[in-house]
C-alpha cells in the first residue's frame, strides 16, 4: 500500500500541483483546502504524513499541529509545515509543537519531495528505493538485474556491487577506498577497482560513459 500524505493547503492550484508530484513519486495524497476538513480526515483516515499550511482561512495551522501532537492516536504522525512566512519565531513555534520540518514558500517541488522522503525515512516509513532509471539503463537493486531496453546486461557480482554503490550515490563521487572497504569488503588493491570499472563500462555499452572518473578520488554515476 502506498504511503498516504495529507496535504492541507488552501491554494487549490498549489495543492493539486503538490498532489500530482506526490503521485509521481508513488505516494497517495489526500487533499484538504480547509482546516476543519483536515481535522475530519485526521480522525477518519489512516495517514503517514501531513503537509500543513500555516495560514488557513478557517483554522491556524499551528492549532491543527497542536491537535495532532496532543492526540494519543496521532502524536506519532509526522508534520511538515508549509508557510509563506520565514520568521524565526514562527519556525521555533512550529518545532516546539513537534513539527518535523518547515518549508518556506515559494519552494521547488524537488525540494519538497526531498523533505518528504527525508522525514518519512527518519520515522522509519519510507521504503528504500530499489529500482532506478539512469540513461538507457533500468537497474533493479532488489532483483540484482540491469536492463538496456529489453536486453539484460550480464554483470559479475563484483561489477553489480560497484554499480549499486554508484547508483545509490547518484551524482556524488565515490572513493576507491569506499568501494574497496565498504562495497567489495575484501583485501584488494585500489587499481583492482579500476579494472572492474573498465569491464563494467564495456558491458554497459553506450551508457558506460555515465560512469565518470573523478581524478585522484574515485568514480561517480552522472549524465
């Protein structure tokens, strides 16, 4: 079952945009334009997180957060405040009420989704992503399978472990030392990793160029 996110936002267009992006990420959004409706949803729905606008036309968002955190059945429900106000006093008030995060408008959807994932991961609800699409590759970490279109790319266990580490750190450099000590977990020379990388690139064909060398450090997976 997809994780359910209650979106409490009186701007209908923004609420729909947030819901659209949540659905794209595999979440199940529940929309409320008013605080009263949100309270009703909180008491009748099973929810995993609340995105809560502070300035609602009927209820104060802080009041709703206080209701959540003071209710025995809801107090563990994580809350992220959405607000146009960036005053330190407001933030302190929000966190004092038990808010898990505070996002100031205007915000990018990418930032909001990252905050949602981080909070859900922190409270142990976010499922670890296991499938990735990088360039022309589809990488399934759980099934330990790499495909290019309909073709399965045959990798050795070591090559797959290295690719997995690069995927999980997408866009960030991964050191040779990390690959040796934390990924391969055995006594090998740093340059042994380079040999595996060379073979990995060859097997990935055109997409092998996505595995980039970071001079004097290691490698990263990046477009």
